[in-house]
C-alpha cells in the first residue's frame, strides 16, 4: 500500500498484512457478490474525536480502515465529538478506498450512548477518480426520532466511488455526535484501473472542502423527481397564467372585514386611526385603525428581495461553489444577484419570478401574492421583509446596531453610549413610519435575552465594563453597603466597592436571588431604553418586544423584566403546541408568536429542528392547525407569523440554513395541500379566540 507519510517498519508490516487479508475478501476483476464488505484504505476526521474509543480517539491524522473503530464490525466502539460553546456545527470524515469500486450500498451507524448524544442531519457524499473537483450526494437525512440507536442504509446501485465523505450536523453546539460504524458493500462491475496513489493527510483534508453538486438551473434538488418539478421556463409561464386565472376574482370580503382585516361582526370600538390593543371580555385583541377587532395571521419574509432566500455562489476564498448545475445568466437576471451587508449571493427565487412573470415581474408578482395571502386567510406581514408596494398590516423589525458593546449573543445594556448609538441607527426608520396606518408596531433586536451565562461572563470583566460596574452598584445596597459582608460572601478581598468592580467574581458565590434581580434590572434597562427612543419619534405605534425564544438565549427573569414596558410580548416558538404560553400567563400581557413553521426533509431541504419536523406537506398543514388553534384559544394570544413565505435555498444561505419553511418553494409554486388546510384554519381563528375553544369555526 503506497503512502506519503512516514510510518515505522513494524506499523507498515502490520498494515500490509491487514490489507492483504482484507483484499482476499474482494474477488478480482469486479465480479463480486453484493454482500462483500470493503475494509480497504484509510480515513481522516475533520476534527479529531475527543470522545469514544481508542485507537481513533484523539487521532488527528490518517486512520487505517483495517485498524480503526469505524470498520471493526463492533457497535460497542465509536468515535465521538463532545459538544461545547465553540464546537463546529458540522463534523466530517473522509474515506479513501484507494481505487474506484462499484458500490452496492453504504450503511452508517450512529448509536448514542445516552440522550445527550445525537445529530441533526447526515449527508453521505461520494466521488470517483473521474470527477476530481466535486462530489455527488448519495443521501441526505435529517434525524427526526428520539431513539438512541440510529442507522442509515444508502443504496448506491453500482455507482463507482473511491472517496466517501460523511457530513454530520449538530442540532446545537452542545450536542455530542457519535459515529459507530461504516459498512461499505461492493457492488457488481469493474474496479478502477491504474488508481492514483493513496492520499496524504493534507490531501484528505482538501477532500473535505470540496463541494457536492446539489441544484439544477431552477434551484431544485437534482437527486429527486416529483410531480410538478420545473423543467422549463414555459412551464413557469403557464403556471402563472393558470394561477392568475384562478385568483382573478379573489379580494378581501369587505362585508366581513374592514380594509385592514378587522372583523366587523365583533363590534365597533374606539377608532384612533392606528393599531392598538384592548382587552375585551377578558380577551386581548388588536383593534384596527377603523375600530374593529383584529387577530394577527401573519407571514414572515414575504419579499422576493429577502436576503435569506439567496445562496452564496462563491466560497469564502473567492472560488466558485461547485454546487450548481447552472447559475442564472448574470446579465439577463442581474437583479437576482446581490452583494451587500448580508454577503454575496444569488437568489433563485428572484430569477424564477423574473422568468415566470416576464416584464413588470415585480408588480405582477405582488398582485398574485396579495391574492394568494387573501385566499389563504393571512392578513399581515408579521416579521422581516415585505413586498415594496402592497398595503397590508405589518410589523417592523428594528435591528440592533452592530457597533454596540457585545456580550456573546447580546450586548451590554448598561453602556451609557447605547442610547445615542441606537437612536442614531433607528431614528430615520421611526420618522418614516410614524404616520403609517398599516403599521401595527415595532419589535427590536431578535432572539437575544440574558441568562446566567451572560452574567457569569460579565462577572469576569474588569471595571471598564459598564455591566460589571452596574452589577457592583446593584449588589452593594442589597447587602447594606457592607463591604466586609460582601467580601465574605464572594470570597474576595476588595478594599472598596470601586475595587470590587475590577476583580473577577465567581457567579457560584453570588446568591441566586441577586443574579435573578440583576437580570431583571438589565431587562428593564434594555426595554425602557428602546421604548423611550421609539416614543421620542413615534407615539402612535405599539412596542411588541424582541421576539425571544422561550427555551434559548433568554430566562424568565429577563422576560419578566420586559412585561411592564412592552405593549405585547413576542416570542419565536417552533413547537407543535401552545404549552409555551403557560410560562407567561401570570403576567397577563398580550402574547405573539412571530416565528414558527413546520417542514419536511425531502427535496434537499430540512425542517428547522426536530420539534418542527413533519412527515409530509399535508402534515405540515395539520401541525399548523394544531398549534395556531391552541394558541388562539388562549385569551392572551393575539396572533402569529409563519416563517416564511418561500423555502430557503437547497444550497443553503450564508449560514448554511436550507430549511423547508415556505408556503411556496423557490420556484414560486405553492404547497397546495398545506395552504388549503391553512385557508380553512385561518377562517376560524377569530371565532376560536372569542370562544376560547379550538375548532370553533
């Protein structure tokens, strides 16, 4: 076996004998049974395993397939990667079989020792020596179950391969990933002739960076066929003609709704000319500018210009991504290409809309979009981008400036510079929107509260940290400004409270009640600062919070601090029930869920997470029905936003997300089975909210 790295003579002899014995399992000339296991060659990990079994644990270089734990036939041995705050989102392994073989199937086993181990998505890629620059994808599988034992068998149908790569994605950074066993079965056919030499460790690492072909000229997954898959521009144009004819008479029923979508049957209330909130018969409602009850049924990111629908067409080193069969013509479809604060990207959504609608494509698309949403029972743009020229109720997301003093995923809310920085950033937006009657209100920032992890880090800072100084100023009077008592409590020896600001503090020494109340103080500081800025320029619109995730990057202390300041409290909850509401019922504040959706793992896409997964398109609609009806029945709940109007790209946006979240795919085709269910559900949500009983249409 030819190698390009130095081994001891005994090690070489061992590998040679092992390889000779294993080679005897493979009949010469290629006439092989499909159950012949291949255990030839070497493999390499992108990141050395820091868990699992020897000899692979900690191995940073090449591993012989004859000796490693992945090919030993044992499910009791495994390579493992422990999760942590800085763990890579994807772990890879590359296998060099030393020459091309026709393969019958590949089986991957990923058994978890306990509930803390697992993975989100597994991709199996391969290439032969004939395609040196890119890979093909044999399988892409999202994990949806909770069983600790997992295996995936990938049919290969005698495709030729020398190199195999596994990509294993984490659900979140702290998840541990196990890889137990890889079984590669030889198929029927001829082996490769005159193979190149075995790759070195550095050459194997280069394999991990190679792309895999994914998308056709319309941005569709190339490895599946389905009814309605776009094959021509003519098909797109015909679909537009058919849909335009079907929606020609669709418009808002003005006998039932006012111009903003408020229900007239619910009675007329004070008309202020702008959206507001009112509790009626124990239930919270929005009230439209014309004075009617309004229950928000929104859609997020409903724009063909949404950056998140785009996908990078270059790698970070500037070389082209080899994931596209063909990119849109950059001259004919120049509008589909962008390069701004959100990165360089191409949007197949934009290109397909341009192909489908032709001249004046944006206005034609906006007309169809308004009719679609009206027919499906949606009544607002609830978050992120929206069409440029449609009059529809909407929520405006005010982004936090990038130049604030950062602390992990959030920022130092006690920094005296914050108010001027934030005001300078959002002032123009507030001034432009203050007279807009279609605007419901504002959210600020996104999914970023404070937890004990934030406080733990702050306590390690020095006196130049406003948050650390604020903590000491907060702590001292709670302990009667008694420095000796505070030093005893914290195990410090500060000569003054000013000195204490410059000394690292162990959070374990701080009473839990002090940590809790400090987080509440931080929250009140954060929300009151934003509300004061909003009201300085716009006194007419609502402040709807910051769309926190109830189970991630926030705490109940932080959320509680917001309640007396915001007009409504918004969350992003990707779950299949409304149980998250119980966490906030005691506060009596109106509640919104501004991001949720359900997806499948077909056609190259994935659901947002296991809780948001569905078996089929129809099941996505069924999950929608279950959660929104349960939420609507709660007297505090005033509306939701489906994330998103379109799917993300199968080739991933800049952060790698490629989620099946859309009401439509990127080829501008509605998911009919799902939206038909949504149409019926949306028609009854106001009645459910009024009655408090799910299913009351």
